[in-house]
């Protein structure tokens, strides 16, 4: 049986093993692919084991993914164990011949960790990845300095423009003017009091800086953080005022450091009109924005970091100091804001690029292979000796991994997450009594109040704003809601009289009320039977409830606006006369 959270406490009335089986089809289906000296071993400095543990089993995991671990070559050993879970590695992996096929019917996401400078993906494999991305599948991609990872990732659509895959130096070049351009984030001397290569494996991470979207909110300002960087307990939007400083405390602000990373970037305006030509047929690499069809949807820098390291020592030589600069450390592309490709049932998939896989490998997380303890503590004192306990900083980094997973989920899988969160809320002890009076919860204020309580419950576990974001995603699935859903997501209604928060909460509350009718609390056998029929049987009535609530909410807000205008017209003040000579 898997881990169940406080949010899911009410599900203990059922057989939890059976509930876990029912929920498994809704878990994110992720294909992880790596190559060469990168691997999945726990005892390897370039292993991805600690990252996988943070994604699947560490404290804070609420939506454990179903992983397929693949390798371009023959991985040794043939399988790995992460606590009680065993994963058989898919060797000699090819996108062209994979079984099951790499499509959105079989996978939700692809995570690519590239290290080879050659061994480029052939056109038939690029075609598969491009089709997956254009059909709505999510992709994560990273490499390291110079051309490390270029073979696997460096020529994939959109990804090739979101990160530098060739030219960031390592720092050992004969030409010093080139060497000083390396990206060095080891900004604190470690245990030796000097800057050393192995400081990347100590307990001091680098600081990163979220790229907040700051905009006016009436006479005040508000700042929005990207969902990739919001940690549990954090909020997406914070508005100027007393206590606003505390709202920034749960923002992602650290990553492992490394003496020679690469950089992420937003594609140049001149690149947005490019055609991608490695597939058949060619296609426009960046689709037009839904909000403004005259502009192509671009990627954005989510967070910046600072390259400011001094000379750093590597056994046998010193690397020169770097030229200080800020650089993009995380880049994201939100395909849900772009128009769908011809013949596709959903919009392009989301993409996340990271400046280096050193933010994910064992040596930077738990110190493996370095003699340092990493971002945590080993009960035996040295890496690999005893039990590893992650530091607060590493727990934040694990949260970043899980945020990537949540954000990359395809739009057509949104119902899975939303449905099971609503099921958990439906049986949660905090709302179970209120939902006994479901017959009276028909008015707009009733469902708004119910939705607000549901959002708070979900937010306590997933983070404030999580449920509201799911509502936006769900509304996008219905073509008739497209315009309104896009306006909500793009924050185009902030200067109108529309109360967007109430609109979202009303839709959420109406769906929860309908779910309570479908899953009676007094008849556990009937409720479990309804769940066993699969999510599709529940999604249809919940969709109808959402549509009805949306219409009800818009009508309510229209009436309020009309009443407001009538009052203003009735109470209109006489025009102010300008004193003579003051025109």
C-alpha cells in the first residue's frame, strides 16, 4: 500500500490497497531516458537514484508516478531497487521501436538526461518525440556544459532554443578569454576554506532567484511565481500589504551548485517563426498564442542564478575566476497557451529545461563519490554509510522535482488529479457533515462556499492555488469554455468586475456537490462500486455540473454588475465645474 495523506484521511473507510489500485491509472506515466556515464545506480556519483527517490518515495510525495527507466545502451545492473520498488531498465532504448510506443496514449511525460556530445537521435526517433510533444505530451530536458547532452536533446523542437547545447565552456580551455565564460555557481568555500571542485557535494547549495511576474493590482502591486517554484504551503500570487514578506518564504530558492553548468534562455524573437524541418511534414516550431494569434507563444526564464565563483581547484589544476553574470537556470514553455496543431485534440505539451543534470545526480545531492555529505547527513558519517537524511534545502529541491512532474502533465489528464482530490475531499472528515445536506447546496453562494472550503483543504496538502489551477485546466478541456478559460489563465480579467476567485470556487463546489451525489457517504459499498467503474463514468456528470455552475456564476455576476451600474446612475453626482482660468 502506498502513502496516504491528511487530505486523504477519509478514504480509510475503504480498503486502501484497492483504492490504490483504482487510482493507479491516474498516476503520471513517465519515461526517463539517460545514457553513457549517467545511470540509475545509488552508488554512482553520476547516478540518478537520489533524484528518483525524491520523486517517488521521499516525504512530501502525494502523486507517485509510474516510471519506465530506459537507457541508450546496456545498463549495469539490469534493474535497480528504490526501497521496496524494483525497476527493470529498458536497455538499448529507441523511440522508433519502443514497446509500448511513445505516444500520449501510453506516456504522459518524457524526462531526458543527456551527456553524449555525439550519438545524435536519428530522424525517425526525432519524429516520435516531436509527435509526442505536438500531441500534448510533457518533456523535461537537460545536459551539462559545452555540448554534453547535445546528441540526445540538442536538436529537438523548441528544446533546442530553450537552452545552450554547445558553447558554454568548462574552464580548462587554453584561451583564457573563453575559459572565464564558464558558469560557476560554487559561490561559497567549503570545508577546506578554498574553492574546490568537491564543494559541489557539500551542504551549501547555490541561491536561485525566481523570475516573478509583477503587475498592478489596483493602487498596489502583486507578484506571481511560476508553479515550478512554489513549494508546499506557498501561494502563487501575493499582493502588496502587511505580511506580504512572509508569503515569499515558501518559494523555491536553492539548487545544487556546480563549477561548470550551462544556461537556459528564452528563444529569440527571430527564432519564433522558424519551421522545424527534421520531421515529415515540416511544422511551425512555435505555435501562435491563443490570447493573441498575431504573436507566437514563447518560452520564459522561470529562475535565474549567479555565476560568480572565484578560481576553483580541481586535482592537478586551477580553473580561472569567471566573469560574473546572471543566467537562466530554469526555462519553461507552456504549450497550453498556444494554439493546437492541425489534427491534434489538445494543445502542445509543456516543456521544462534545466541548466544541468548536476541538479539531479547523486554526487550533488547526497555526496556520493566525493567524500562530502551532500545536502543532508549520513548516519554513518560518510556518503553511503548508513541512512541519509535530506536537509531542508534538499527537501525544497525534491519539491522542485515534483513540481516539474505536476506541471508537465498533459491537459487531457487533468481530470485524473482533480477527480481523486475531489474524492478525497468528499470523504474528508472536515466536510463529511456539510455534504450530508447536499440537497440544499444549489444556490450560487452555497457552491462558492463549498468550493472555497474544498480549495483550502486541497491547498493545505498541495499548496494554495493548486485546486484553482486545476479548475482552469479542466475548463480548457471543453471547447466552449476556451475563451473564458484562456482569459482566466492569462489573467485578462483582473481589471474587470468579474470575481474570478468566486467563479473558480463555484465551479469546484458544484463538482464536489455532484460527486457527493454520485458517491453516497452512508453506503460505502455503493460508493466503492461507483469508483470501480472508472473515472470516465464520474467525469461526465461532473463536467455537466461544472458547465451549469459556470453559467450560473456568470449570470450572478452579470446581475451584480447591472445592479452596480443602476445604483451609480441613480446616485450620479453633478459634474464638477472647473474654476475659470484653470482649464
